[in-house]
C-alpha cells in the first residue's frame, strides 16, 4: 500500500484529489447501500424442548441448524405432520415434543410421540408416552390399543388384556353410534377406523390362555373387515392346530397360502400340521418353501424328536448333516440329543 501511495504523489496533487473524491463517493455509496438493504435474518437458535426424556440419540443427531423453532403449538404440530408425511420421522418426533412446550396437557400429542417411538423400536419410551396420554385422557382408544400390543410383546398378559379389552370396548361404543353397522354375535363388526391389530392381539391372547373358542370369534370378527389377510387366516388356522383339529387347521392354512404364497409362517404351520398327521414328506415339502433342504430336514427331525419319534429324527438329522457337513452345527446337537434320548429310554426299559 505504501508503494502505491508514493507513486501517486509523483503524479501530482490532482491525481491525489481524484483518488480522495473516489474514496468519498465509494463511502457514500456504501452508506446508501447499507440503508437500502435489510440485514440478513439469522435463524432463531434451536431451543431444545423441555421433555428431554422423550427424545433419543437418533432424534437429536438428525436435527440440523436449519430446523427452525416453532412459535405456537399449532405450528409445531403442523411441522410434525409435514415432516412425517415426508418420511422424516425423527424430525416429526422432535416437533411433537416441541409442541409439548406450548401445551403439556395434550393427550393426542403424547400418543403421537409414543406411536413414533413404537415405529422406531423404542418400546420403553413409547410405553411412558402412552401412559402419560392416558393420564390426561383415560378413554384415548389408540393409546390403549398400542399399550396392549406392547404388553403382549413383553408377555405381560394381564396388563395386555386390560388395555386390549378397553380399546375394544371404546371401539364398540364408537361403532354403536354409526348409522350403518353390522352385528356378528355379541359384537359389532369393526370398520376401517377400528384398531384391527387389537382384535388380532386379543385373539392371540385368548389362544395363549387356552380360550380357543373366544380366540376364533375374534379372528372371524376381524376377518369380516380384512377377509384376504393371510396373517389373520394363518392365526385362525394355528388356533385349530393348538386343539389338534387338524382338518380345520389345514383348511385355513391352505387358504392363507392361496392369499399369499410367500407368507412363510403359513407354510411352517402347515408343515407342523402334516407332522402331527404323520405326512412327513408333505411336511418336508412345506418346510422347504421357507428354508434350505438341510434346514428343512433338521426342523422336521426336531419336531419328530419332540413327538418322541427318535429313530426317524436321527435319520433326518444325519441326512441334514450329509447335505452340509462343514457348518450344520445345530443338526449335530439335535442328533446327539436324539441319541441320548434313545439311550435313556433303553436304560429305563431295563429296570
């Protein structure tokens, strides 16, 4: 800079004055420009929501500086809905939790938080959110529904029954208020707004607790709404398998496979029916629909072993090992167990 100033001095005062005028003009222009433009708005700092206990690490890591803070509950809820519609469930969850800062007594918001945590595989946080929702609104049907299903997954059957039966009671009351309704036994047939998973879950619970006729009534009830559901039809077939009504079990399992030939559980359950019937080739063919031939032989051998048919089981385990000798450790274990069972049988017989 000093070198440039010396060169200008040699050119004379006139050149210096021109430079000064230019500098003055530039400074005037910069002032005018500053007055005519509005300063860039800096985004409001993200204020972490108060309910940190309803967040998880995955949610926090997905929040970026451009995630603006809502100014009202309505804005937060709308943002949550928009983010979820776009597939951004972490951001949707964050917005729902932000909504609680404006209204901590909105039961529906707690339900939505629980629902997203259920989707994300966080049942413990979901459980807490659903319970807070029910404290605010004890008749929130969907919170009862999801709590019932979570309790079923945890094998907490007593608590599951309380929530599932409450959800069904609330749904039946809702259905009773409709102009168009259809009865089926003691129940009204569910519609598209009904929590179908609740009817399925309580049917499974009835089967678990050996109330098989009640289970089948629930399965048939929800099948009125979803007549082509391979899951429901399979569950109904398995209910008959549990009571050794094998013809009915086979009928429904075959129906389930017609609805969805790729539904593995229907094939596996059909294989179990054939094992119980003594149709071992059919059982093996059914198992092979869902697994490798070696796995199918091993599984068939395992089920025969459970039925006490150790000699046949040993033959199947040996065939499975021959098919995959290098890695099929489970068949080796089952083979040793079956041989040990036979040895014990002979020892007891000698007494």
